């Protein structure tokens, strides 16, 4: 399978040429880096220490702010339930949720399915949803048990991501090749096997992390539930490799917790550009190339990489990359197995050596390119906006997870991602309608302002349902309601 996998990985005919290219790219960055440090601008040396001045926050033009406010005034006020019904009418995403062979659909199947999706994605107990929606609890439980599964929920989510990718307004936010991932922590109740203590977030309690992957167009193409203490770097690659949407992902960013030397190596071997936002750049260890008499800038080049050592074991790296690319092993499983060994094995050393080369090359690019730093910062900000939307949707049970099994937690995370993408798609389509209307009315709509708009808004959405305070005509003020029969708890 070597030729086929090398073609999928985008490797040159002589695969070790990739290593030669990376070494040469590092060499080409050394001169400009020294010139940049000597100039003493935003990236400079002070008393021998690297200083990177934080760029000022990108100002949103006044016209873009006014346009965003005008869109907010014109977007229809809508119930969250109506968004689900309307988006399902457009796409029929519930058809991507087939039941088990013995699961009958029956009348009002889509209604029960949407109610179950809403309850699971908003962390509302099914018993509460049954009372609010006037649907028998047993019907919701049966639907959840037979129709909500990880693979089918992912297929429905892919349909939404692809439709959002086709919207003309989404192209102003990105081309779908850049993405980011970050973890969002939620407390748990009771004894949950994969929950961990993390006092900073949970006090004396325990919790888990929902790891989500978001594209530069805001749509979320992946989600996974992991222990709260697990580093983001362990699972960052899984959803990217397993991506089945129309997004042609080529670049990915994370915060500091999402990187390691091995992750840099794996991304490059898979033909992807990994560009995390790294704290404490002055303390980052950089690596020289053994056997090369190059002039290095006055940074912390305290390590050495031996390309000949990597070249001798290059086939082992290719075998690993091919195994991950073909789905024979997930990156998270491979990394967890490496970490479980009491001593580092040979493959770990080779991966780290290659990752050190790729990390050094990236840091030099990162320091020399202010646009790259700004792109990374902007993409991570989109992820924070989406975290706010997800937290707003996850309002049931005070945001505390009560699902004990990881499979059930994963289904809840997928449902939350599906709801998030429904809101994003609905907002994007109606924002396009508002922009058409504004242009028809002669409002000065400037396309240069479109990249500053965001579909992750929710101030116009009612998530809590509606309450009626009308006195029922049949209720006699002098009499009490009939008591509920013990055998019918939802009556």
C-alpha cells in the first residue's frame, strides 16, 4: 500500500525529500530571523531575552459594527424548536438518523426525534422534555435508545456543515481549509468513570472536557468527550483525520495545551500545517541541525537534530502516518500507548526528533509573520464565540452532566454540536436575506465588512419555550385538580 498511501499523504516520489525540504526551509528562515531581531521591532531581544509585543486587537470598522447591529434588529425572533423544524425541512437531516432494525418509526416520528435531539443537546432530562412537549416519556426514551448513535449523529452533522459551506456569506469568513480545536469543561454529578478532579474549574467536584473542532467558517465538524486532565494534544488529530465533510482541511491551530513535539511531527507527516498559539516563546527550546555550519540568531538554539538519524528510520514514520491516514489506528490511541510505556521506545525518539525540526521551523515562521499570528488569534477567537453559544445551549440541569457512560456522553456532545450547527446555518441563511433586503432598500452595504459578521449570535433565539398563564376554562376555582394516577407518572 506504500505508493497509494504516499500519494494520499502528498509525499514526493522519493519520500525522504520531504525531510530535505524541511531542513532547507529551516535554513532559509535563519537569515531573515536575525535581520528581524536586529531591527528591534515587535519581535526583538532585550537583555538577551526574546520579546514579542502583543499586537493590538484588530479594530472592527464602524460600518461593520453598524451593519452587525442592523442585522440584529432584522433577524426574526425565533424559538429554538422552530429553528430545528425549519432546518430539518430544508435538509431533512433526521433522515441521516436511521434506527435499529427493530425500531419502528410510526406517526410523528420526526417530532419525537427532534424533541429527543433538543433534550439531549441541551442537557434537559427526557422526563422534563416529555412534560414540556406533551410527548409520552416512553416514546422519547425509545427514540433516544434506538436512533441516537455516534455514527448517525456525525452523518447528520456533516450534512449541516456541508450546507453551511455552500452559503455565499460563509466564504467571507474563510475557505474551509483552516480550523481550530479547544476543550470546554463541564462538571459531572455522581460517580462518572472518565471524570477527573480539576479544582480550577470544578472546585471540590469532578468533570470532563468536550473537545470541539471548528472551521474558519464557524461550522463545527467534530466533538469528543475526554477526561478533564487529558492534554488537548492527545486528541487533536482524531477529528481532522476522520473528517468526512466537504471542508478541505489543510491548517489547524490550538492553544498551548494542544501541541507537543510529536504532534508537530504527525501533522507534517500527514501533509497538514500545524500552527498553535504558543505561550512563553522566549522559553521555547529551538534546535540546530547537526553537521551544518550555519549562523543562528541569538535565540535558544540549545538542542540538536540529526537528519541522518531520522532518514535511517524514515520508513517507520511513513508506516505510522499511513496507519493513521488509513484509519487502522487513531492518533489518540497511538499517543496514549506511547505514553503508557515506562521507557521511551525507539519510535518515540524518531518522532520527537522530527517534531523538533518541524517545531523550530514553525516558531521561526511564527515570529517573522505578523499576518500568521493574527490569523491564528482570529481563528481561536471564533472558537471562543462558539464556546459561548454551546454553553448557552447547554442550559439544562444547570449545565451538569449526569450521564455515567462515555458513549452516552459522546452522543450528548454530538447532539450539542448538531444543535450548534443548526443555529449557525439558520443564522447564516437569514443574515444573507437581511443583506439582500438592505441592498434593495439602498442601505450602504460594503462587502469589506462581511468578514467581521458572525453567525454565532443567539440574542434573538428563545431557548426556554413559552408559558401560559391563562386560567383554564374547565377549572372551577372552588375545586382542585384531579390527582395523578401512580401508574402514569407523565400524565
